[in-house]
C-alpha cells in the first residue's frame, strides 16, 4: 500500500503494482506553465516564431491551446542561457504541434521561441 496524491491535490492510500504506475514526464513544468497562463502571463512572440507560424499555418489560437492543454516532452537547459520547453499538442485536424517556450516567472512572461508541425 502506498500513499498517492490525486489530481485534485488530496491523498489516499491505494494498492498498485509498479508496472501500473503511469508517470507524465515533466509534469511539474507543465503545471508551472499552466499556472502562469491562469495567472494572466503575458505571451511574447519572437520574430522567428511569428515567421514560422505563418510558414507552417499554425495560428496563435492553436498555439495558445497547445500551451494550455499540451504536455511538455522536451526540456533543454543550456549552461549559459534560459531553459526551453517544448510543449506538444494537436490542432483541430489532429496534426501534432510543438511550441518551444521559455518561462520568465519573475515577470510572468511566456516567450514563444518557435512553433512546428510534428510527425
């Protein structure tokens, strides 16, 4: 028996086998991003991101939905720069979309670096 925290923040004791446990990679970062959005974080687009969104026909609306509902599947943390997160979700047609962002929590800004269609 183990104590497990549920999605609503409560905890309960439950029996399960280790192979039944499902983990979501980078879940803490996903929650930080969603909290920033819920608190009204300003979303800033780089020129590169604007250009790529036009080229790849990925609207700002779709990009924002990916940020709100997607999962983070990749994190890069260079020694001399800001940590970047790739958030992955889908558009209305089921096309997988990736959005690379940095999160500046001290000023509550989400900077979109690029957007891409994934295979």
